[in-house]
C-alpha cells in the first residue's frame, strides 16, 4: 500500500513537471513590429500574370523549405511594392501563428506542424522605409481541426501559391503607441 502511494505521488510529480514545462514552452511571445527578413526563400518563383493600367497581378510560387514571410518581404523589396493585397493556398511543414495579447502588446506564439493552408490573406504597406507583408491565416490539422492567427513564420511543404495584386497608390504604416504595433494610416503621404 505504501509503495502504491509513493508510486502515485511520483507519477503525479512527473505529470506536473511535464505540464509546467509544456506551459513554459507555450508562452513564447514576439514583438508586434518584428517583420520578416528577406533571403530565406531561395526556391521562390515570381511570374507577372497581368497588367491593367497601373495595377499588376503576380503569382508567387514557393518551394519546399522556403519561409513565406521572408519571401513576401523579398518580393515587395525587389518589385518596389508599396501597396498590395494577396491570398494563397498550399501546405506547410511548420507554422508559427500569433495571437495578440493586449496586456503584453505582443503576439503569443502558436506553433503548428505539418498542415494544409486553408486561408492566407494579407496586405503589403511600408513601415520605416521598408515593405511589410501583414498576413492572417488559418491552417487545417490532420484531424480537420483549424488553427489561425497572425502569420509569424511559415516553412512551406510541397508548395504555397500566392496571387498578389499590386496597387499604384502607396500605403504607409505608423506606430500605434497604445498597442505598440504598426498600423496602416491612409492619411500618410510619405
């Protein structure tokens, strides 16, 4: 009886320690003004699909292992995009989504492994003289459940296919002091 009681306490202690460790790992945060750096999407390909007046539509096709936030930033820099919107579908080997914590003014990181990109939508605007790709997405897990949020990182599986519409009128962001986040301000002329 004493052995069973000690064994039970030992098992409960292990479960508690494991739970605490997982809780600590789940509490990673990121700044709301940290944006992707170019150079992490070497397999990315871009094709101009159409031009109507000053509006251009591109297909951006990412390859396995490309990091999508980096690639979108690189695309915007290379093509001098100051205003755009986009959508995509594809697959991911790993994703980091963010849920904005109003008290901390940072994104709580939500990690997701191998999944289907079911919705991927966003815009490009300029912040501190650099293009910023701002994406929200949902992704489907093996059991059909869905997770979503602000995209912090996406490592592409077989492919990610993005259709981008580039507009002629620039959009600029400014720092929103209350939330410590870059927010589009249509009144900014440059």
